[in-house]
C-alpha cells in the first residue's frame, strides 16, 4: 500500500460533493494532485447499500494507478470521505470500505448544507463535541491509527468555536491528519477564511494539519502554506476552475516559493513583489485565459468521463465546462450553447468553434 503524502509539495484534491467523481479525480491526478478525496459518502447509505453510494465509490483499482489504456498514473492515494452522526454506522461503514479495499478515510465535520446538518452530521457535529469524539473513536478503531482524517470548521458560529479543543482530542485519539476550513458553519462560504487559526492548529497538534479555504490559485495555496506552516493544502473551487492548479502548485514550490518571497494573493499583483514570485504569478494569472491549456483539460476530461462514467458523462461535461471557461472571452455565449447541447457531436462542435480542433 502506498503511503499518504502529506507534504507542502503534495497538494490534495478536496472532497467536492457533485464534482470529485472518478473522471475528475483521474484528471486532477494527471495534473499533479498528490491525494484525491471522493465526494462525501453517507455512512448509512453505505451500510444499507444505496445505489447512489455505489456510484460515489466507483473507482479503478486503485483509482487509476493503472489506467485502462495501460498507462501508469503516478501514485495518488484515494481518501474516501464519509459523513454521519452515529458512531455505530460510521464504524460499520469504515469496516465495509476496508473490506472493499479502501485504506484511507476522512470524516466530514464541516459541511454546512442543511440537508446534512439537520441529521446531526457534517458541521452540526461541531455543536456536539462529545458525540463527534465518539464518532471519531469508532472510525479510528475501524480504520486503524493514522488512517483517518477529520475535516472541520472553526465551530458552528463565532460564539461557539471548538476547533482547537476538538482537533487536539482528535490528534490524541489517533487521527492521521486534520483539515481546517477556517470559517464558521453559519458563514457557509461567505466572508474571509481565518487562516491564522490553521497556524494555531499547526502549533498545537502533533499530527499534520491541512489548510482549506479560498485557495483559488496555486499562489493562494503557497501563500497559505507560508502563512500557516500547514503540512499541505486542499484545492476545492480552485481545482474546479482549472485542475492545472496542482501542476502550478508543484511548479511554484520547485521554484522555491516556500523559501523565497511570498506570491501575492490571487488577482492581486503587488508591484513591489520580487521578480521570481511576480513572474510566477503572472504565469498563474494568465492561466485561466489560456485557451490552449483549457482546451487540453476539456479534451482529456471528456475522454475520462466517457470512459469511466459513460452514463452521466455528457451531463457532467455540461456542468464542468462552463466553470472552466468562466474567465475566457465569449464565455457567456459558450456556456449558453453548452447547457443546451444534447449529444457528444453537438458538444464537440461547440467546443471546436471556440477552441479549434478538440477531438484529438
Ligand atoms: C461544490 C462543493 C462541494 C463540496 N463538497 C464537500 C464535501 O463533500 N465534503 C467536504 O468536506 N467539503 C466539501 N466542500 C468544501 C470544500 O472541500 C472546501 O473545504 C471549501 O470549498 C473551501 O475551499 P475553497 O474555498 O478553496 O473552495 C465542498 C465545496 C464545494 C464548493
């Protein structure tokens, strides 16, 4: 079994419900993701054998180490994210997953969507720390020490911050890592993530801490690594915008961005930034508008979707492509055409008109 890389130069793909399916994970892995997380999977759904759950767990063996066309992808362990508020179901779910060959697990304690929190799961677990700890204990018992991570927020609201105490207890229990998205559940995705809290966890914990939150470009990821001392970062919306974010992240670190001067935040071009970092950011800023690169991403994504998720491939591409092209000239017209196309030929025709030959 491969070890789980948790290092600054090994960026993760965050769990993304509705998005981080097998084709997208394979794409991100090809573009430099070091670890990929599945979409969140319901522990109860798993125990009761829900059909939807099976789709979420679709994987090659193991998740593209050996692709069907015979090419060998880099090692990129798969982490299965589960959610649920009942310790018995969570423990059973992990045992089922282990039996099926999965090795790494993450517990969702950060999702603020009412459909999840009203069941007591996701970020609602931050409102009942004793139960969160019971769940954690059960998951670690089933997974083995170091094999499960926990993805948390600061707390339910500003009056009830629990991240420090909770994360300390999780580390003491045998968590393999803790990821902090430093917002309150009540914020959803609004406001600015308080990455100073990640730095606090790094100081306080004996296990690796991953940072999540508003990492839209590789420059954002590197800046947060610098500011917090986090062991690694998870890209979420940044990966949906352009999966090349992983390659850029690795590139920045290879150029010494962690030792050198810090790249400015995305979209911000500080005029007094040192030349190397400035140049790196110019490359990054230019990225979303690089038609050739996005065309290559879309072409590869379509190939992977057709091969690994044929039933929903077209629908998936109709949701992904508008995100990819958001910052391009003419994106609006392209988006409108794409959402209404009903077959692959129509999709390729539209893309061809905007990008030139995309079929290979
Ligand atoms: C569409 C979408 C789906 C998400 N699904 C999950 C999920 O299944 N599990 C989870 O722990 N977090 C989920 N998140 C939260 C992300 O993993 C991440 O922590 C959050 O988006 C902050 O990172 P970002 O601001 O860089 O996007 C989701 C976020 C988005 C935008």
